C-alpha cells in the first residue's frame, strides 16, 4: 500500500537524506558528520553509475585516450589489471570524500597504502576512516554485466584524532564488528544503494531524473532457508572437504541427503551476488582453498568480506569464514584475503558444522588417535 498524506495524496518516497536524518534521531549527540560522509559516498556512487552506464562511450572506450590518468593500463597491489574505470572510480571516491571533512584516512583495493587526509587548517580531524573497493567485479565491464562499489566506515582511533601524524595501516586493522556503517552501490539495470548504519538494512533506488536515491526496500531480510547457492565450480579440485561435501549434497538434490533440488548462480561480482541474496536468499561461497598456500582465500577482508558480512548479519543472515564469524576476525593487513561464506543463516550454520565435523571424526577415529596408525 502506498503511504498517503493526511490530505489523501500519495506520500512521496523517502529520500536517502531523509532516511539518514531519521536514523540520526537515535543518537541525539550525533554531529551529522556520519550522515554527511554517507551522502558524499552516495554522490561518488552516482558519478560512477553515470560513467559505468556510458560503457565504451565513457572512460573505458573511445574517450580513454583523452581521459588522463584513467587511460593508463596498470596493475594494482593485488597484481590484478586495473581497468580505466577502476582508476576513475577510485579517484572519484578519494576526491569526493577527502573534501568532506568527515574522514582522516581512506584505504582502497586500488591503493597499496592508506590515503592520508591531512588535519584541516581549522577544526578537528574527520572522525571516520573509509575503506572501499571502488569497482567490484570489474572483469564484468567488458561484457556489460553488473558491477558495484562496496564500502565500510570505521571510527578513527582516538590517538589518531589527538595527533598530527598521518593515518597508518594499523589504524584500519579493526574487526568487522567495529564497523559504524557499510553498504554498496549496484550498477545494474537500476542503480541501487544498499546501506546499514547498524539498524537493519535499507535499499534505495536511484531516480535518474531527480538524481536522488529513494527508499524502495526498507528493512531487507535474508530468508533463513534457501535452495540457491553460488560458487565458482571451476575451483572444485582445490576445495577443502567440508565445502566439497556441502556442494555435493546440494547437487545430489532430491535423491541426496538434503532431499531437495538446488539452483546455482555465479555472476563473478560479489556485490551483485550479495544483492541477489539480500533480495531472495541464497548462499555464496568463496572459501579458503588449496590453490595458493600464501592466500587464505580470494576475497579481501577489509573492503569485501567485512562490509558484506555487516550487511548480511544486519539483515538476519550469517557471514563466516567457515570456521568463525567473519565480523570477529581482526585483520592482519590492509589487503588480507580470507575465505568467505555468507547468506541464509541455516545454510551458513550447516557449512560451519561441516567444518567442525571432520576434526571431530578424526578425533573419534581410532586410526587417528594419539597412539593410532596415522599419528
Ligand atoms: P574483480 O573486481 O577483479 O573482477 O574481482 C571480483 C571478485 O573479487 C568478486 O567480486 C567475485 O566474487 C570474485 O572476484 C570472482 O572471482 P573468480 O573470477 O575467481 O570467480
């Protein structure tokens, strides 16, 4: 039912700004700096959405030769190729948010080290740290498929606020549970912003005519059960036994132990997969595997796993490494990778159980006991 004003006329949809003002009422002491920061992030996302929608007509294509730094092919700190749009999106995030006064430092997938924001000539330092992947799933750009931006907002440590020294990597190494807010923008058929300020999850759709994000999905909840899973099956030979077991059981369908058929999806853009799961449930796995002993997984903890974990848990789902809640992991580095499983609560709990069970089976098996054949 559309909301109606006392006059009987339909009430216009709530804007992102109005939503944030309402949320701020929960904290009478709040200065408004967080809201201002989120609005700047939203503005950056609108600029990126516009550029993404231009496709080859924008910095990625014909215009690339004249697009300055965005034209240069480069490799980022992860050893991955940076597309012109990756660099453009990173610049937009940095420029838009360093001017806001709300942050004292930023960290990005595209930058090896933190981006310092100097103390302003007058007034205090920004109270927050902003961490982001400015364009997640950018390998999808060449084929005009959905991509997104994902961000996390942390409190700047007090000793940073009290000092004049530049932000350091250590300032960012906070567990996901410490996030103040997290969200993503999805550049799909419609541009959406999905946000949590720690009081549930809300989804906003960009009205391109007004240039405003409108609240279209209040109080998003992830169903506890699902029949849909997402995993890159080309890695199956590297999976650990609990993951193999889980996927095998899904594939066995009605004739297997789960007694029901499952559907599978893989978009190769975590933001897009997270959005589908927030909308209709499901489970996503990019688990720790044996492909590269130097990498605990593919996805990055600080700017992929932590913000998506915050959103999913705020929506009643669960996010885990398979072994522990992802929001409890204290990062050891800015670009640390981690195994990630998230989505419908009952499925994630099942996978966590499967990770515990092999150890238990080994412990119970006399062959593996302290004096057994294999120890
Ligand atoms: P890109 O931003 O380099 O395309 O990486 C996207 C991503 O980090 C994540 O969004 C996907 O879920 C995952 O990588 C896809 O990885 P695979 O290519 O190994 O399936």
